[in-house]
């Protein structure tokens, strides 16, 4: 009986320990300072080469970081290939236009030569996004690293977490709020649409038959609408249009001035005019001559986004190939090691003791019952 009690009490601890350890998340600037000091330089030099030949990939790689972080956290779930029994995120309908996977593979190959097994795929995505901004005349953001790679990816998680091009402001605010991102973070991060392109079908509902009677979206400037119709014939599935009507290759304020002039491309962009906070920010940036405030705000919000669900402190793995999980280690016959001592804040400690008392009471009844 004694050993049964002991066992039950010990087992009750397991979920508590898991819970406490999962609240730690540490993404810090220069995490590879000692383990792979050249990591960020390797990424930057590859990005310079890649964008010199394919400038369009700057937008693609910035988007990749966002779609990674918003589904399961910034842990490279977006890079995993589907398998015979699992449809992965990259094959979800909403992600069908996500591009740049081969860039990540190319950088990963370089890093595996420089520092084998050290730099995560999740960090490569984040650094490639950071360098895409910098190389588009945007700020050079001192993002943190130290993310590790996750162990799964499911297409069915995507529509629950990523808004579509037709999302309204209510949905946008609530999807951002689930990651503690505010209305300001939403309008600032949407500023990423200052670079990159969208397919015609992502917005053509606004051009043709908007009210079911052949008219177009009244929130679209008439001249701009004419230009867009020339670029996108009905049912066009291939053409691309810059998200920022002013200049889709420069990381600047053109996205906000466009929005203030009824030249927002996606319904989700125009939706930013429907909330007091996001609307005020659009108008604040629209006519500014200095990008300083937007750049500072973008850096702050991007670094918050880059911490969503990050796996650190030995959780997760460093994938060898970004599109597949590492092979599972052979089963180990030895029992798992004793849990390491943990340090916890006073709040965590009090939560811990409440849960511990609950566990003790439960184990008591459990043992009485059997
Ligand atoms: C607020 C909610 C958002 C929605 C609804 C949204 C939706 C979209 C859509 C529909 C496209 C075009 C896809 C295509 O037609 O090929 C796109 C492109 C893009 N998005 Fe967003 N997005 C959002 C937020 C973000 C955020 C937070 C970032 C980055 C911080 C971002 C970065 C980009 C970039 C750079 C592109 C251009 C991609 C390329 O050139 O290939 N987006 N987004
Ligand atoms: C890495 O080095 C940079 C530059 O010296 C420093 O700012 C940063 O704090 C360092 N990071 C770590 C984790 O040591
Ligand atoms: C993952 O899928 C891509 C595209 O289908 C393919 O090029 C790549 O080789 C796959 N990765 C692995 C490790 O098989
Ligand atoms: C996958 O990762 C999660 C979070 O780190 C972990 O709880 C889970 O046990 C892992 N699953 C497998 C099969 O490794
Ligand atoms: C916003 O979109 C959501 C989800 O599509 C929908 O349920 C809601 O009614 C919409 N809200 C408004 C104000 O249109
Ligand atoms: C959001 O903030 C609340 C309150 O500070 C915290 O309890 C929660 O864990 C945070 N959620 C995420 C996803 O960071
Ligand atoms: C189409 O419907 C909208 C809203 O119902 C209306 O404002 C517009 O005048 C109509 N356009 C045409 C061409 O009938
Ligand atoms: C867009 O901005 C880039 C970078 O500042 C500049 O080189 C390019 O000429 C601009 N394009 C247009 C059409 O103004
Ligand atoms: C920006 O400046 C133009 C020209 O002076 C003006 O018409 C417009 O109202 C201003 N927009 C904002 C949002 O301040």
C-alpha cells in the first residue's frame, strides 16, 4: 500500500512539472554567440545573394515567419512536409501561396556545414524575415534567437489561427489577442504588407460582382479599381499585384498612405480602418515623412510575434532537415531521470502548492477507493 501511495503521489506531480516548465520561454539576442558565432552572418550573406537574384522572395520570407508563428508558435511547423498519414500546415488551403521553402533549405545547408546541428529551422525563418526587412530599406531589427523546432504540423490548425484575406476587424483583433498581441500590434504588423504581392483571387471579390450585382467594393478608389481590373481579369489565378499600391519593394509608409486613400488591397487591410485604435494609427503614419516611429513600432511588435510559442530550454529539437522531423531516437531501457529542481516565481510556487494539495487529496481518495 505504501508504495502505491508513493507512486500515486509521484505520478500526480508529472503534469504539474510539465505545466511549470512550459511557462518558460526565452528567445534572446545572440543566442548563438558561443555555439555558432557566424550564424547570423551566414544567413545575412545568403539572403543578400538570394534577394539579388529573386527580390520577390523578401515578401515571401517575411510572410513565412508570420504564418509559422501564428500556428503552433514559431517552431518551424510550416516547413514540415505532409506524410502518408498527416496533412501538414503547408498543404492547408490558406497556405497554398506561401513560398520560400527552398531558401530556408539553402541557408540550413550552409549552417549545417558551418555548425552542424546547432541552428534551428525556426531561427532561420526568423532571421531570413529580419534580413528581408533590412534588405528592403527597412530597419535592422535585433531579433532574439534560441527557438527550437517543433515535432508536428497539422493542416487543420491553420484555419483556426490564420485570418483569411476577407477577415473583418473583429476576427483580426481576436486572433491577435489570443497571442496577447494588441490592436496596435495588429496595425503595426499588418504594415508588413508594405512589401510583397498578393494573387488576384485574394481580392478579386472586391473588383467584380461585389454586391452580387456586378459592382465593386465602394471602399476601393475608382482609379485604383480600374488599374486592378486591368491587372486581374475575372477568374485570374496566376497574376500578382503589390500589396502596397505605392511601392511594393520598399519597406516604407506607403502601405498606410495607400490605406488612407482607399488603396488598400485586401479586405483585411481595409478592415484596419474600422477600429478606433487601428484607424488612428493608419492616419498617423499616412502622411509622415519619417519612418522612425513605424520602424521602432514594427521592431517591438515583430519581436513579440517572434516569441509566440517558442520552444526553448531543451524542448523541441534542432532538425537536421527543415522539412522532416529527425528520426526518433532508439528506445532507451533505463528509467527516465529524476525531474530536475526548478525555480519558480512566488505566484508559480503558490499555484504549485494549490495543485499539490489537490493532488494529495485526490490520491487519498484514489487509494481509499481501491
Ligand atoms: C492581419 C492579418 C493578415 C492577413 C489576413 C494576411 C493575409 C495575406 C494574404 C491573403 C496575402 C497574399 C497571399 C497571396 O495571394 O499570394 C498576404 C501576403 C503577405 N503577408 Fe500577410 N496577412 C496578415 C498579416 C501579416 C503579417 C502579420 C505579416 C508579417 C509580419 C504578413 C506578411 C505578408 C507579406 C510580406 C506578404 C507578401 C507575400 C509574398 O510576396 O509572397 N502578413 N498576406
Ligand atoms: C551576444 O553578443 C551581443 C553583442 O556582443 C550581445 O549584445 C548579446 O547580449 C550576446 N548574447 C548572449 C546570449 O550572450
Ligand atoms: C519536402 O517536400 C518538398 C516539396 O515537395 C521536396 O522538394 C523535399 O525534398 C521534401 N523534403 C524531404 C526531406 O523529402
Ligand atoms: C512533441 O512536443 C511536445 C511539446 O514540446 C511534447 O509535449 C510532446 O511530448 C512531443 N511529442 C513527441 C511524440 O515527441
Ligand atoms: C466578422 O467575421 C466573423 C467570422 O467570419 C463573423 O462571425 C462576424 O459576424 C463578422 N462580424 C462583423 C461585424 O461583420
Ligand atoms: C497573455 O498574457 C496573460 C496575462 O499576462 C498570460 O497569463 C498569458 O499566458 C499570456 N498568453 C500568451 C499566449 O502569451
Ligand atoms: C449594387 O448594390 C449596391 C448595394 O446594394 C448599391 O449601392 C449599388 O448601387 C448597386 N450597383 C448597381 C450597378 O446596381
Ligand atoms: C521603390 O523603392 C525602391 C527602394 O527605395 C526604389 O529603388 C524603387 O525605385 C522604388 N520604386 C518605385 C516604383 O518608386
Ligand atoms: C495627407 O495629406 C493630404 C494632402 O495634404 C490630405 O489631403 C490628407 O487628408 C492627409 N491625410 C491624412 C490621413 O492626414
